[in-house]
């Protein structure tokens, strides 16, 4: 796997905490407006530039992308962001609830994405790919990094502590309590050599960003008759974390109605699926167990272990088992990618959010899942398969605006 240092466009250290924002795709427009309120330095003005246009403007209107470019150019002109003189790598540590993860920030090659050295586990939506590709091409930059993971290697792990002993470039705690610290890597060469030993890395979060970076690189290559392969558009921005440090939270499900069933009818239909009982703990304790909130009460349902084919990397996932045994045949949810009767809630919001949505009458039932594991994610990607939608939720999220990769 190829890793490359880059000349980062990054914040003045005094402004890093103000610039750093949540990624573009984890907040609604209304939430982004509120987060960026009274903060002209927020990177949401680049990543979610629709916040600076009237609410009725279509999210794919050309003015959205033009406004993002204006914001990026303004940040550079004002000195909010500056560009490194030399190509560098960085280390980026996040600490959430006492748990730390340290990633290497650099650029990975578009050809490695195309050749499946960078492995994927999700399908992408064409409209979202188109959106981020236009964003990259209009900015002539990767505005946000892709979150990659790899099977931990001792030779990479050993390179990290000496860098963490140097003075940090940025160190701040965001409003959500996550601490973000960044260091310059004094000598990239040992890291570049160590990453060459990796046969594969995996997209943890950012399938649309990585696909659009590849598409933008291909388009710029096609437009350049003097293409040599050394151009900056052959690379895209990423942060690479060892899988041993990462945590996946569940991606929970909500269904708007009971498909014509009463709560009692539904409980009767679930009895043959697995052992059903009321519970005071809304969190599943193991794979093959689901908790669900129905008519003001929590229940758990446990599948028989022998009924799960653990050799099948897709059908053995809890998100697949729930869909195949309950959501589809009993609640009538067809394709969860398109069915309007199902909704999804990231595990970071907790089970209280599931209760709130049911108690409000917005939905009829909520399912809390056991999280997908990193081993399952990598097994699916290694098999060339695609996970069901909304299978993983990684926390903490990378903050946007700390690193921008210019393509010129």
C-alpha cells in the first residue's frame, strides 16, 4: 500500500478548535447552521456550504459548490488556513471516554483504490458520489479525509510513540468532549516504508469520499494530455488507524408501523424466531441477540446459535439476521436502502433516542443491535462482498478542516 506525504492546507494553531467541524454527512442542514452560528471560521462553511445559502436552494445547485470554493479561498486569503512549505505526514490522536486511537495522516493512491488494495464494504449512492465529486473538482482539493483502517503491524506501532513525545501542533477538546491532538511526523520515510508492507487497507468510514476522490482523479487525468502519474490528483487524503484501536457502535433500526399487526400479534409472530422476554437492559449482550422497544416496554430476542451460518460473512451479520428473520418476513421491510418505512440511528445517540422516537409516535418499534466487529468488516471486504446498508457507526468521527489536500 502506497502512502505519500503532502503539503497540507491547515489551520493556524490559534484557530484550530474553531475551524475543526464535524464531517459534512453526519449533520442535517439545520444542525450545521446551528453548529456554525457565530463562527465564521467553521469548516462547515466549506463542507456544508448550503448553510450560507437560502434554505430552499437545491442541495445539488451549482451555487453550493461555488460557495464552498469561495469559503476555502477566503480562509486561505485571511490566514485562517495556511499551506505547508514541505510535504509532511501527521499523527492524529482522538481520545473519547478515556479511549485513544492514533492515525497516520497522509495521502493514498487512486490506483490502489481502483485495484482494491483499498478495500470497501459498502455500496455507494450515485447522487452522493456525484455531489462529492463536484465538491472535489470545484475546490480542486480533498476537503475531508477518508477514514481507513488496517490490521495492526508492530513495525508501524513502534514508530508512533517517539512522535507523540514531541510538541503537539494542535491540542483541543471539542464540544462533544472528544480531545483532538495533532503532531508533525519529523521524518516520513520510516512510515512510508512500513506501510508498504500492508497488502490491504480498508475503508472504515468515507465510501462516498473515497469513490469521489477516485472519480475526480480519473477526470483530471483524462483532461491532462501531459499526464505523467506524478500529479497531486493521483492521491487523496486519508487517516489510517490500526484496527485494534477502533470501536464500532451499533447502527440501530426504527420501523414506522407494525405492518398491520398489533403489539400482541407481533410478539406472537416473533416467538418462533427466537426466545423473547422482557428486559430491563436495552443493550444486546452478544451477537445474535436483539433488543426492541415496543408499546412502552423493552424486550430481547435471542436467536439459536446453531441457526446462524458463521461461515457466511454477510448472512451471519446481525444486521442481516434482523432483516432476514424479522424486518422482511414479519414487518414487511423490503429493500432497507429504499424502503421509506425504516429509519436508522447511530449508536452514539444511545437507546434513549430509540425510546423517544417510539414514545413520540413517530415510529412504532425500535431495534437495538449488537455492533458489527472489525473482523466481520474486514472479512466482508476480503470476500469482495458488500454489507447491508447502515451496518457500522464509527466513533469518534474525524474532525474536518484540520487537513485539506490541494490537487494542484
